């Protein structure tokens, strides 16, 4: 009887450990970009550039936001931790979303806002090359996620969809 109790306790402990492992393992899996909503993850604009060379070069040549992470780093000392995190939403790729920017150390390819800020996570499109697997026809609505009156009252911006990058 005592041996059965010990075996049951060991099995319960194993199941508990396995459950904890699967839960936290799954959370890490999501946080590192292996899984996300609808099976799409952020891959970084270098992946986009493999097929869309001209667009990639134009974006890196003409888009001011390509280096906007550097701008918020210059201002970081004057911001609270919450204010800085709010900046990351627009000045990186996918911050706060499954598979998006976590940190420079963990997700360096998502440090700057790239193609996927406007076009959405690109993993499925990069694999399938199907235009339906990415946001293709952009409108001012995508721009307004970051470029809204609250955030850009101090400067006049021209949405990149009108700037000739594509």
C-alpha cells in the first residue's frame, strides 16, 4: 500500500512538472517568435529583401523610420519605463505582439521598424510567396497606427505609401 502511494505521488509530481514545462515552454515558444496569431511570425525585412530587392533598397534609402530606434534610445533617459515601452510599439517591428521585437539581444532583426510594421508578419508569405498571406494594398489606416494626431503633432509627416518606396 505504501509503495502504491509513493508511485501515485511520483506520477502526480511528473504530471505537474510536465504541465508546468508545457505551459512555460509554450509561453517561451510564443515569446521568441516561433508561434503567433494565425500562424504568422515576424521575420525581419532582410527576408523580404530576398525577393523584393527594389522595394527593400528604396525603403532603406528613403524611409526615415529605418533608424527610428536610435532616436528613441537618445531620448530614453528622459522617459519612464512605461513611456519607453510605448515608444517601442512604433519604433520597432512587432513589439508587444506574438513573435515581435523583444530586445536587441533576443530579436536584433526586429530592432528597427521594417516592412512588417505596415505589411504584417511575413513568415507565411515568405514561405508561400502567396500575396494573400501578407497585407498588400496599404491605406492610410495602417499608417495611423503610429502616425496619429497624439503622436505626431510636433511634425508634418508624409505617409510612406505616398513617398514612392514601392
